[in-house]
């Protein structure tokens, strides 16, 4: 049983912030140093100061990025730069964007407080492994600020769209309470929902659902640890984490592929490569890089009925690689993995091609010693052409139902196998746990 609650959120005061986009950022884990500096310069009240503050050489236990985040939060509350909601609320969150075919898409979800619990209870399901370093950083920030700034992205299954319809009725004929156009020209709309009947209806519908974490595993596990820490300190009520939930049946739920671009393979012989690949794949020459748009369409078309990959070589040639025999292919996969995992395109590519043919093992893939990852196939081709990389291996996107099947099997997805697009914006709503006890 998944437990969600409305909460008193903090939102930027639009009477003081003329351009809300100037104070928002993507999630912290996709922000590099250059982007961090840009967000710092964009607005003195940018959420970057709370979510991913700068680190200075003279930082110590008392003065650091976490203590400064707390000071900024307190100051912005005092100055009414941030305003608390008048009553506990849910927030409808709509994102309008272009999908990977360049078509207009709209993804609808809602923001709530999700009660954290152990994965073993079976109500909250992960699909990827986590690392200790990011969790340590996030935990320090939570202890300093008692707040969530970046939302977890969760999925639930509601084929009848009871939740979607309830929320659509609650915002009918209403203009958004906030609308933001971000730097990618994507539109973010927020409606505040305070109607208790609507909120109760949504809560009751979600109770029967499992929640699949699409993005934000580190944040979720950090929030769980924080809740335990606070309980050990004799403080209760810190059990809910900022979460955006989207229906698995939402038409705007998009996953982009993550292509593999190979580099640093000694004595790579393309003739031998094709011979080795021919043991497990039917190889079909398609054309040159000029044919890339048609090639990607053909990859998608064939991918609906079989496991197929794209290969681009330094000879300016595109190939289609189709698995000859799945029973034979499965013998090259780890035996301890679930059937759902063994059906993934990315599992087949990583093991049959990267590991077995090219010698790029799991450790290498994690450290990216011989690989670069990208969701832009044109970038992948360009890297091969410029000589910095040797091969581009192109995939179809992982389907959402495949992610769910792997999670339900108690398994974890291979690294870099899902890229849910677009990312949630940080700063549209903050969860101040200290105001929601």
C-alpha cells in the first residue's frame, strides 16, 4: 500500500520573482560545474544555492555548502521570497516538450509527499543500483535544511485513469498557478490542489498501487535514512519525501535511448569484428551517416518484433544487427538474472557485444573507460567521424513496461538503460519537512 499525503509546499513569490525560470534548475545530478556557475549568476535567489551549493577551500564543519543552504532558506523565508502554501496541497505538474521524433508531447503528473519505507515491503520498487557518495551528500543537505528540493519521479499503474480524471476535474477551467518556460523551451505548469474531496479520492486510488521509482533512487534512499535518523533522535513525522507521480498509461511518458560510443579498443579490426558479431547476429548493411534519420526509423520499426541494434563504423557505414536466436543469445547472459532482464535490448548489447566481442566488462562500463554514453545519435556518429571514438552502437528506447517488469521481478536494470524525458524541474515546489510535522 503506497501512502501519499498533501503537504504545505514552499513556492517562489511571483510578485518578487519576475521570471520564475531564472530561479529554477534541472535535478542536481545532471548539473555540471559550468551549469552550476551559470545558475548561480542567473539570479541571487536561484534554487542552486539550496540544492547544489558551491564548495570553497576554507569550508569546515560549521561553514559549508549545507550550512549555507540552510541560511539561504531561512533568509528567503524571512524576505518572503519563498511563501508557504496556506494549507496542505497536492500539485498538478504538467510538462510540454518535444519527444525524440520532434513531436509535441505533454506529460501529466502530480506532486505529493510519499511515505518512505524499505523496498522489501514491496510497495516502492527500485530499478537501478545506487552509490554511497551521492547519498552521503544528500543526507547532509537534508539534515541541514530539513527539506527536499528535488523531486523523486515515480510511476504508478492506473489504466482507468481515475487519478488523472480526478485531477483534471479539479483544475478544469483554471489557469495554472505558475507557468515556466525553461532554457530548453519546455513548458512547466503547476496547479495547486487544496480541495479535500479531490485529494482524498487521489489518496484512496494510490493506496492500491505500487510505486516504481523512475528517477531519484539516491534521493529516495537518502530520505529513508533521514527518517530513520530522526526517529533515532526521538523526532517523528519526517517520513514523507517530495515525489512527482505519473501514470504508466500517460501518453506523454517518454523514455529516450542511451547509445554506447566505443573508444580505446586496441587493434580494432573491423573485418574480424563483423565476423565475430556474425556468430550471434544477422548483419545488414544499410547506408552511410547521411541515411541516419531513415536508419533510426527502420531500427524502431524492426525493434517492435525483434531485438535489433545499430552499428556505425569509421568506414562511414551503418549496419543493422538482428539477434539470430534468442535461446542461443541467452546462454551468453548472467544466469542469476530474471527473465525480464534477459529480454532487455540493453542487456543483450552490453553482454553480447560490449563484453563478449569487444572485451568491455561491467567495471569498464561503469567507469566509462572505453565508452561514452549519449541519447543523441548524431553526436555518437560525429564522435566516430572525428576519430575520438571507434564505433557507435545505437539502441531503441527501453519500454516503460520493460522497466516495470524488471522491478517487479526484484531485479535491477543495467546501467544507463533508462532516460526518462524530460527531467523534473527543481524549484517548482519545495517540501519543508519542518512545516509538515
